[in-house]
C-alpha cells in the first residue's frame, strides 16, 4: 500500500520527431496555443498546452544521445510517460523502492517547478511513470 497520495495527473508526455509540425496540427485541432521552452540539461525542446483540463507535453530531442532520441529510435513517436502529482515525492520514492523498482535519478530533479523522478517504461510495461512532488 502506498504511503503517499496521488493528487492529479500532472501531464501526459509524448516524444515527437518534429515539435513544430506536431504543435501546428494540435493547435489547429483544438484551437490552443502551445508554450514552447527548452531544457538544455535534459536535451529537450518542449511544447505544452491544456485541453479539457489535461496538460499535454510534447518532447523533441535536441541531442542525438538524449533519452528522447533513444526513445524515438526504439519506439517511434508517442506517449512516453504519465506524470502524477503527489503530496510527497520522498514517500513516492519509498513506495517505488518497496515495490522493487528503480528510480531514474539518484536525486530528484526540479522540473516544471516540482521535484521529479521516474520509473522507466521498461519496468512498468511500456509507459514511464513520473512522480512530481513539492520541493522539500
């Protein structure tokens, strides 16, 4: 039994080959305008927006050795992770350890203003699970 509370789905994370083409199609379909940013540390360019209360984040690799490029080469475009906002990132990490699963980062990383860590897709059957919690 988990010792943390899942507050919400924070976002759905997709890997795409061409962020500009992807955003053009989604913006036309849903009448939204994406927020575009780049995270040099994670080697990714991002486009994000909300539709029906759900945040969609599209990730395009900015380096051929990034995890995004590796995912794209192995799986093609598509849903790469589901991010859950939790009340305690540390308790979520403890639960992951108790389940015998590894976390991606030895120390949680600050992403989207929240401390974050992942259970990689190969350990949870296809789609990575991201836990996001408040800073300590």
